C-alpha cells in the first residue's frame, strides 16, 4: 500500500465513502486522504458500498465537479 500511496502524492484523488458501508469505513478513507495532499473525501451518510448506484445524481455531479477542478476547468 505504501508504494501505491507514494505514487498518488501528486494526483487528484476523490475518495467516495458510503456512511453505512462496513467494508470501507469513513475513518480509513480519511486516514488515506491525510496522506495524499490532493485528496478529497466525500461521505454519503445514507449509502452503503455503492454510492454511485444509491445516489447517482449526487455522485455524477461531484465526479464531474472533481474532474473539472482536477483539469483546471
């Protein structure tokens, strides 16, 4: 994992976490984000493991905003 994290130091990263996801807890996402200067965490409090399915409108909007910001648009 350390090699992966080191390789992402200069890459914009969007970490999407479902608040009800037992396999990927929010604290783990925040811990990872703390190691990545360009990371952002987005928590979907009412969703489980698939926020892109459970809240597609919000997910699509945030992903588009993130991609535009990452490319300076």
